[in-house]
C-alpha cells in the first residue's frame, strides 16, 4: 500500500505537462498526466484504449514495434471494466486502465512469449514474470508484446517470427535493441510507458536511437525472474523506458522492490522512486569518458553530438571534464565475452542439445553457446576477477566524479537490412556485438545507467548519452536526468510518423 499511496500523491501534484498537446490527442499526454486525467474522470479508460489502438493501427504497420496484439474487442471490454471500477471508487493503481505491452522476452501467462524464436510461437508461460505481475497490479491492461531480437541477442531488433522493427525517425534504419520494439512504440506514441531489459545496452541503445529515455537500474533493483537459475545471472536486468524522466521514475517505482523468489533482489518496495524528483543538479561533477581515449572507434559525429549535449549540463551548473579509466579495457572486453557466453550457453543448453530446436537458432545464438561451452572454470573465475577489479576502478573514479558519461552507441542507426555493423571508422568488428562495446563499462560495473536523448547527428538521426551513477544511487541518477529533461529541447522534436 505504501507504493500506491505515494503514487497517488505524485498524481495529485503532477499537473498537466506543458509538452502535452492537450486532451484532443490522448497519446501525446505523458503517462502521469494520462493517469491523472483518468483518475479525475476527464478521460475514460475506454477513450484512452481506443486512442492508443487507433494509433497502433495507423502507425505499427510501418515500423513493426507491437507484436502479438490482442483483439480490440477484448481490450475495450477490459477498459470498460476499468471504467466501472473507477466509477465504483476503486483504483488498481497509477496505471489503472492504461495500455501496456511487455517486451517479448518477459513472461506473460495470457499472451504468447516467443522471445523472437520460431520454436516458441505457441509458448504460454504458466506464470507472469515479476515485472509483469507488478505492472498488472498497478492497473495496466496488457495489449500485446514489444518486438525483440531472438532471445535478445544483438542490438538490432529482428527475428524470424515477426520480422524487423524499424527506427521511429527513418524506417530505412535499425531501431536498436534488444528493447527496440519498446523504444519505437514510445517514440511513435503507441504506449505511454514501456518496459525492457538490458544485458548489453538493450535499454540504452534503442532509447538513444529513438529519442526517448531508458534506465538500466542497479543490479538487483528490479527482480529478474522467476526462472530456473537465480544466483549466477547478474548481467541482464529489466527496467523502464519512457518519453520523460518523471514517467520513467514512476514506472521504476512499480517495478522495483525485493522479491524473495529472486534472492539477489535489493531490499525496499520501490516507493522512493514515486516521490517527486528534484530538478537542481547542484554543481554535479561529470566525468566524460568519450571514446575511452581512442580505445573505441566512433562514427564521425557521435562524440560531437554527445559533447553538445554535455554543454547543457554545464549550463545547468555541472562541471564536465574528460577522464580515462586506469584499466586495460581489452581485458574488460575479454571478461565480458566470457561471462556473457557462460550465461547464455547455460540458459540455452536444452535448445542446443535438441537437434530440432538447434536448427531453429540463429547463428549468433549458436556462437554464444559454443563459445560458452568451450570455456574452462578457470577462465570463468578469471573473468569474474576482472569484473571485480573493474568495479574497484569505477569506485575510484566516483571518488572524483558524481557521474560518468558515455555515448549510448558508437554509430548512428545503420541499415535495417544488415544483421550488424561489420566495421566502425575503418576498424573491423570481430563479433556480432563488438560494435556495442561502449555499453560494457556500465554493464560490468552493475551501476545505474540512464540513457538520455543527446540530439541529432549530421544526417538527422538521434543519438543518446549514458549517465552512470554510483552503485545503488538510482534516484540520484534519475534526478540528474530529470534536471536535464527539463533543460533539453530534443524531445520536443517528434517522430515524423506523428506528423
């Protein structure tokens, strides 16, 4: 009840956003504004559902972000039931009657969870994931799923079940991934808020490429599961995405909190994120990691775009200066590949060991599994030692800086017909995921990372900026992001699909 009480308090003080175009366009409202309008009975749940389904009908065929969409009649019936409950004085929570579409990696008991894999097109999990359980408890109506690459492998959202999700700004290009469907659905106003997951930048890269916000929370902040293994999995997390930071924080309040089924989840109930965010950065010190002193190849324009966004922080009173970690970054990459392949190969063992299901796996999945199976226990332990040393180096950096910043990607969105970029700035990529190495520092440290819009590159495509905070300082990162959100003007520029 604490979480719902605080959520209700936030609703009564949110007001109507100056960025919303008015009640004539329901899908343009922020999630908090829509929630307040529903609870004030100015907009019905039926009207909101109709507006979002109409938007999906008009836009989704062009970008393929929402998949497994449930029948309109069923969804409108559930919306009418939500209206009846409000008329009787009962609210389920701040998401009461609002449409949601979980990422197609997270379990939904009443909607197929394919994970983008042909062998799971009839898969209906017995129970919802913890994230979905909490989103339903907050009042959301599940309308379908958002598209993802097969098993979330690769930062480009395509699979053999549903096809490719296309960028909200230019449909010739990739939406990023693996939460590409979620990011595009937000940018195209097909969802008010969205969830995603992130092992290798999957909440950050697509957010940056679609001019929205994505948050990879601290390790354990959002319980990830339940599943057959709940102790080793410490690289991939679930988290929120939104069109502004206030909405994102409220969704995190819904998702976060301890769950005894996931023993590594953090204590608390998430209610701290439902409290209003401060918008004063207070002279924060930001270390700009850039291209890690030339270690990372970058497409021309990426660094310049992000550095222009950093000037907004300086205008807000923050102190920004370049910094380079004192660490062998090639060692960090080797440890990353080792730990990732170890986890992927273990989780997908049954599919690989069955010839029929193995034949349906994409080459990148097979590469991960076979790489993981060739590892020795000594290599896995050494990788964990490297990760531990990197954590210590990050703590050293945080002695001098409050936050660390990196681009969300090393290139702007690439041709959607390609599987993955094979070179950046003349440097060849030696694996399907090497081009996303820029997200590894945050992933390996387990710290909270917020992806914020950083503007548009020379060809007019979006780019994002990662803001990394101290371990478990999730709220501090969100408050810096909220101050930036109030100061930036990038999100005032909408997807051409909304013209």
